[in-house]
């Protein structure tokens, strides 16, 4: 079993049994596992963070009409199926934050977008592993308020990695 498979199994267990799960008790009864794309090593990327000279505080609307503030600190560039893609990187209290949507939404992935927390590898590099892309909690029920990916992070390419739509 790969490290990713182990991570997914632990996450599924958390969703099924934890009191902190985003699932309602009724949803947990029939839940067995989340729906994922197969692991895609080509979408596990080490990318230079093109840090902005002057990061700016931006306000991002949420699924419930609230707003959250994040530092927009830079961007990453990469290719998917030969097409150039650029994503804005934000910083929160817990580290880097990457909300995005792509051409798999809404048919295969959550229509409002998915999230990643890029890992700082040092030396200006980030690990952007789309295999870890996940749905925000508002994908499971409406009581959650989730930041919506800004227009700059809505990709026209398909990111066939990570979590798919929830069918609960």
C-alpha cells in the first residue's frame, strides 16, 4: 500500500467515525470511502514559488457569503498535458493555501473547487501534490463556510488527481 493509499484510508476512517467529520450522522451510516482519482505521479510537482515583491492582503468570498482574508504571496507555473497553467498562492496562519478549480468541475470534481496546502521544501520550492487535492467541507453539507477559488485560480486544464465529487 502506497503512502497516498494509507493517507486516503485514514481520511476515510476519519470521515466515517470522527465527531469532527464534516459528514452528518445520517451521511456516516452509508459512508464507506471518498471517491478519488488514481494516483498520478505526473501531478506531484516541485515548483518554484515566484514570490511577489509586495504581497497583498486579499479578501476571498466564501460559500455562505462571508469573507476571509489571505496574503497573496506569489504564484506557481507548471504544464498539464502540454498546456501552461498558473496558480496564485496564498498564505494563512497554518501555511500556504491553494484554492483552485479546473476543467473536471463540476462533472467529476466539486463545482466550487478544491484545495491544497503546498508544502514548503525550502530554497524557494513548493511541493504542489495534486494527488492530495481535496474538497472543502462545504462539499459535504451546507453548514460549512468555505473560501471560493478566485478567478485567477480557475484553470481551463483538467487536473485528474485528488478527490472527486462526493456522492453521499
